C-alpha cells in the first residue's frame, strides 16, 4: 500500500512540474527583433534591477500566475530588461549604452523607455513597430496587471479611455464575464 501511495505521490509531483510550472518565455532584444520580422506582436518589457525587492516579488507572484504567463506568452513578445545592463543595445537604429554614475549607473535605453522616471519595477508596452505605447511604474498585482495587459493587447487604448475600460473590466470581471479575449 505504501508503494502505491508513493508512486501516486511521484506521479503527482511529476505532473505538477510538467504542467503547473509554466513560465513567461522571456526573450532578448535580439530575439524580439528577429521574431518580429515574421510575426507581429506587441512587446511587453519588465524593467527591473537585481537589487529591487518589489521586482522580485512581482516575479514570484504576478509573473508566476498561470493565467498571466499564458496571456503574455500568447499576446506579447516579453522582454525582461535590467535597467543597469552594461552592454550596448541597438534599438530603432540607435545604440544605447550603460552610463556609469558613482558606484552604479543606468542603461540609456531604460531611461528612454521610462521617460527618465527610473522607478522599479516598471512595465512598458510597445506596439508592433517598437513605438512606446505606455510605461507604468510600480508593482502590479495579478488583477491590475491582467487589466493593463488586456487593455494594450486588445488595442483598447486606441479608442477607450483607461478609466472607462478599468470600470467596465472590473464590472465584467466581478460578474464572471472576462474581457480577456481580444
């Protein structure tokens, strides 16, 4: 009997590791540039630093939520970008580099994406042509992040003010009607 229970336990653990641990398929800038030549998607960027506690919390909570993982992987090219990255990044025919300041510094591309507001974590949404749609500073929980991600992925930002979209989203989401599908 113990052997049967142990076998079921191992099977459960194996299945959970196969199906319960999906992750966002983070891409490098180069991968996004290459992939965008053949497939058009918006770009989602998580701008973080290695020392940022809220960034780590967002990785463990929001970005670990299965519905968020699936939605981001299906609707965006996701990039995780360290605001203190030290290598040159070519973006829209321009080179951006690390700027040293004292014992630390920042990457010029992070400053551009965040409009100089270096707050972490921050999320940035780009259109299919790599134009900045919106940057949003601060930790986002699962429900706020889903609402924001669906707003941009569905192009709702083009014709619906955020306040009206958020109100309708919350009303529909609380009744079980989710606007997640584009």
